[in-house]
C-alpha cells in the first residue's frame, strides 16, 4: 500500500509538468515588460540628450557670432580716419571708406549691418540702409544706450526695428573724446540654417508679442503676404500663438503645425515634448530666448524627427527579446531534464 507521503509526492510530480510552462510564460511576459520599460526610458533619455546638445550648439554659435560682431566693430572703431569722419559728421566720407568692406563682409561672412550712432542715442549712418538715419533709439536699443552711458562694449542678441539681430556695439573715440558708437550686426537666420545642416533639426524663433509690436515695426512680411494673398491683419493672426509672435524658422509650415500656446507659455526653462503629428512622433524642445541683458524676449523651439533612432531602438528591443527567449528556453529545457532525471 502507498503511504500518505508517497501519495503527496506523486501528486506533486504530476503537477510539475503543468507548472513549468506556466512559470515560463509568466517569466517571459515579465521579461518583455521590463525590457520594454527599460528600452522606452533609454530611448527618451537619448532623444532628450540629443535635443539638449542641439540647444547648447545654438547658444555656443550665438555667443561666437556675438564675439565676431564685437571684434569687427572694435577693429573699425579704432581707425583714426573713421573716427575723424564720424567726428566731422561726414556721412559720405564714411560710406566711401567703409562700403566696400561692408559689401565683402556681407557677401562672405554673414554681416547684415554696420551702424554708427551719435550720443545720446540716435542713428547717424546705416551702411546697410544709408537713406535711413536720425531716428531716436533710446526707447528700445539698450545696447546703444548702455555703451554711450558707460563707454564700454556690449554684445549679444537684441531686438531692433527690423527684428532680431546678433550685435556687437563698441564706443567710438576720436582724440580721446567719446563721440558715439559703432555696431556690427549678424543675422541669426544663417546660424539656424547652419545648425539644420549639421543636426537635421529645425530651429524656430518666437518673440514676446508685446515686445514685437513695440519694437519690430519694420519687419518685412511682403513676400509672405503676396504668396498667401493675405492682408496685414490676416498675416498677424496666423503668425500669433498665444502671447508670442512667430519671427523665423528653418521650416515654418512644420513648426506652426506643432506649436501651441500651452507649449510656448511653459517655456520658462528647457523642456521636451514628443507629440504625434500625422501618425509620426516629433521630438520638440523649447527654451527661453534671452537678450544681451539676460531679459527673456521669446522662445527657441527645436524640432527633430527621430524615426531613425526609434527604428534602432526597436531593433535593439527585438534582439533583447530574442536573447531572453533563448535564455528562458534553455532554463525550461534544463528544468525538464532535471524533472525527468528525478522521476528515474
């Protein structure tokens, strides 16, 4: 007769073949969930890191360009003949001396403007727009006001009548007398295009709507008005999102389809979102845009398609699942072998 203990062992042996595939299935499901979670976290970290690197590149390029603007202005401001012509208010003399230089700088180095300003804060000569001079800058050109007040250099981003520019502004002296300032301007649009070529990311600039309306009164929208057959009012509506006004982008159609007032209003620091547009994920980073003084004037938006990196991580996920499946199958085979050996 069977003892009670032998009966229990027999029942246990009978249940083991049922437990092995059950444990295998549970282990496989848990493994897939863990690998998927780790893969998604690693993927989001990788995309956020790449967007952050692009952001740092933009900032570095802005700083380098501002340094170039300042050094060029400083070099020209120290030429005695330039100082004398400025002191004598010889506008034509300055044009004769500097126009060839400006044309070369514009053609080959991305300089978009060279401007002389008289004390306290009025334009004397714009080489990029010689017919326009004499306007008061004191209400909106803080770099000029600061340079004239403290007789020290200023550089960085600043809004002007024609929009946003990277500026280097230096004081001009003649025979030790402070007579005004000279500035070189670079367009940030060329920097955006450069970054797009090296990173395949689209960069866009939005400006605080109130500041834009107060300062950027000479921004030309004629091309867009003609292409889209819109009035000034209609153009203003489609270019305004919440409290921000669109200024420039390497891909306007794309960015305007992605952007919302909620995204822009949250841009008090660097942050990322990954919206789905037309069934495709788009990586978007937003961060505040500061002028030379550290005041927030708008938002920089970086948008990048991550189809390639998504595909790489999907492939990595599939390979990890296959490896874990093989490992679990080996464990299953060993378990079956041990079980059969135990029955013998």
